């Protein structure tokens, strides 16, 4: 028996969807075996997960609240990934965006609400953009490895907030408990149809980014640079500026998500403000094929898994970490399935005949 | 400053650098065959939690470390299958492995949080003074009065260096990372080389994680590695893919890891949280400095993070 790998002609959208669905089913099957090994019934666990995520209006709201940052941050990451700039610093960019927005929220609470919120959004964008520009500049100027730099900046941002929370920004009215003061009403995103305004911002961003990535010159340049450095250079793309611009946008969008999390969800700043969402968003961005509409679908699915995961935690006593295990499993299978969209495995069951006489 | 930079400090830096050393040389051997595995943090966590679980249940140090190495290797097997056989994007596959390992450790470690290894278990890791070398003033105490795994770290790094640079197989594996098509033409079995060394790298990462949970800390905590896996990935660049320089880099960062805590004791007016940034900040600074000097000798393996297709060469 012999295996041979052959390149496939381009697959149709339908074939692609079928392969992806098979991958996700296999991931759920594998996770199911894992749940079975824990002595639980996987089907009832999955049903309660769905129930926990969508079973009541309140739960749906919670799922949407979790999906908002995932969608926005994935959009930001997609810009960088499109350029093959491995920005895994979304977590830090979210934190720095939240930090800058919180600075305004805590010090200028007397400013009228619309004005303050707008200023916070701008500050959030700038905070994230600045944090994203550091690795972009280093990469563009000296070709410094961006994966590591963006990652290290996450830790630095996190330590910075820890320092503030336990030090200079500690709320004197909190009786020694290390927390930063809650925002005043002025600095809190109002609700619209049951969920904070962040969802409206997310919807707008999806449309804007879709147009940007597919129908703008800059978006095109970013994609070309991602495909081939040399092609971009010969086509006259200003590489230095393109890298900086893409990361300004990528980090800025993540920073805006940080502002939304601080203002709409936490209503203060704390060390858990990002809470790993910057990493989950890498997965959702990738699974969504870096395409805004798909990103929305995958993000909602992942938010449902997290929300459902915390539900099964109380219902079955399974750790909430099981959700991240299932997520990683899905990612593994989808990554692997990509192979079958590009290649075909040909199996020859007979040993290849050795033609000696030829 | 003098009250900080003592013999005890340098000695502690070696201990703090040991998990970094295992992970760094593990990633070096992986990258040498042309595969960038960003799952180091995940594999360390898998090794840390499996090692802790086995050590806690059996009280057998050898078994615990073997289990940890196996756990790391299994993590890297997932990576190898996806990135080598199925030609998936190496960066994303590695990130997925880190997500998986983090989830796995937090899942497995749920009931272990706060548990401590027994006295009997820890007794297996008491300091062993090397005769003669251990008696050199200063240096002896810093380098040659440690538990057995620190020595194992020295030996592993040096042996890997000899393996990579002085053996036939080492020459082949470097060829696989530099120019797989040429290596293939010289009938080096590319896939076998990649799998073997990726698995070896994963096992070493698992060991590094287990050193943290079984010897250095040795209490189980959520997310016990705290980014050390990522520092190891950066140290590979710092060491410019040489296991020998990895020794220096690991211990340097071991020192940075603990300096904040030490400085705090001196009553310095700077918050310890600010000093906790030091290893991460230094990583960036060193990466930038390394990227200034770009020469062929210190360059990454040429085919790093490119999948190899015989059909498309």
C-alpha cells in the first residue's frame, strides 16, 4: 500500500462548507469521547451547553455580551493576520485601550455623557493603536520577530494594570480592598435593546471592515504584502507605512474593544478586563478565515461555548476549562481539515511494480 | 544592589533558569528541523500538570518526570501531525496547541490547586555537591551544588549541542531545516526527521514544565508557567539556535525572573509589579538588539515554518 498526495483543483464553496462541517462534527465527537471518559453523557452535556447559551432571553443576552469583544477583536486581528503579521498581542492592546479610556472615565466624570463616551472611545482606540505600533515599528525597521514582541507586551500591559490596581489607582473608598473605583453613570455605555451599545459598534465595524478589506486600496495592499513581500515591493507598495498603518488599525480596534469592556461590562478597570479574550479571538479570527461575516458566526458560536461551558460547570460539575478544551479541539480539526480542501490522498493498494526490463 | 547580587541570588537564578533551559533547547531542536512550534507554553503546562498528578499519586519522581516528558511529547505529536503531515499553518497550529495545553492543565489541575508534593518526594531533589568543582569558592556554590535536574539540564544542553554540530544525524537534521529539497535528494527521510525531533522537543518542554511544578515551586497553581514558554521561544532567537548559548540565556532570564522579588526585600521605593515586567521588557530589548546584527551564522534555519512538499519542490 502506498500513499500519494495530489493537489486538488480549487474547491467550491459548497465542498468547503461540507469539509468544515465534517471537521467540527469530528471535533465534537472527539470531545464527546472525552466527556464519556469523565463518566458523563456527552449528548446531555451538549444539550445543556446549548440550553445554557440560548435557553432564555437572559442567557442569549449573556452570550451576546461575550460575543461582542470576540467579534471586534477578531476583526482587528484579521487585519494583521491578513498581512501575515502575527499579532498575538490583542490581549495587551485591549488592556491598554481600556486603560486609556479608564483614565478619562475616572478623571473627567463631570463631562457630559455623549462627549465623555466619545472621548473614551477615541482614547481606547489610541491606547490600543500605540501598543500595536511598537511591534509594527520594530518589525518594519529591524525585522524584529513580532510574535514574541506582541506577546511580551501583553504581559507588560497586564503588570501595568496590576500595579495601578494595587497602587496609585486603588480606590480609597474600598476599605483597603485592591480595586479601582467604579465608573460614574456618565462613563458607562448605555443599553440598547437589552445589551450595551457595544453590539451596535460591533455591527458597524463588521460592515466597515468588510468594505475596507475587500474594496479599498489600503486593504488590498495589506493583502498583497501578506501574500508576498517581493510582489508588494515591485508593485510599489510602501512596506514601512503599510505595516504601521495595518497595526495602527489592528491595535486600535482591539483598544476600542477594551474601552467597550471597561465601560459596558466591568464598569471599572481591573486585571481581568481582557481575561484571555484576546487569545480566543485569534482562534475565532482564523476559523472565520479572516473574513468579517464568518468571524461573526464563529464568534457567536465560541461565545455560546463559553456561556454554555459555565452553565455545565454548575449543572455537571465539569470545569469551565472544558469549554477551552473543546475550542482547541475544534481548531485542531479545522486546521487539519484545511489539508483536504487543497489536497487529495491517493492510495495505491498494490505495490508499485518494479520495471526491471524497461 | 550588593545585598541583592549575592551567591544565593545567582544560585537561585540557575534554578529559575532551569525550566527555561529545557524548554529553550527543546524548541531549538524543533526549529532546527524547520518547524516553528509556538506551543511551548502549552506543552510545558501539559508536562507540569501530568508530572504533578503522577508525582502526587505515586510519589515516584522518576515516573513523574517520564510521564511529564510523555505528556509534552504527545502535545507535540498533535502539532507534528497537523503541521508536518497535514501541512497546516505552523504559527496557528502552535497557538492552538498552547490553547489546548492551557485548557488541559486548568482542567486536570482543578482538584490539585494548592496541593504540595510530599516531603519524601522533595527529598529526592536535595542538593548534591559535586566533589572538587563544588568546592571552588563562589562558583562552586552557584553552579555545582544543585538538585539532580539542574545537572541534567547542563548535560542535556551540551549533549544536544554535540548532537547537532558533531554527528552525522545532526548534519542531516540541520539540512532538513535549511534545505529540505536537497536533504530529500540525499535520501534523508524528511518526515521521520521532523517527527522525531519535534517529539524530542516536546518531551523537553514537558520536562521543563514538570521541573517548575515538581521541584521549583512545588505546589500546584493555575497557569503555573506564567509565560515562561513564550520567553523560551524568544530565548531561541537570543541564543541564535545554539544550545550552548541557550544555557547562558536561560540563566540570565532566570535571574531576571527573580530579581523583582529580591529587590523588594531591600526596601527599594519601586513597586514589585514594575520589576515583574523586567523579564518581558528585557526579552523585547534583546530581540531588538539581536535583530540589529543580521549575519548568516546567527540566522534562523532557512526553511523555518515552511512546510515541505516533495511534489511541489
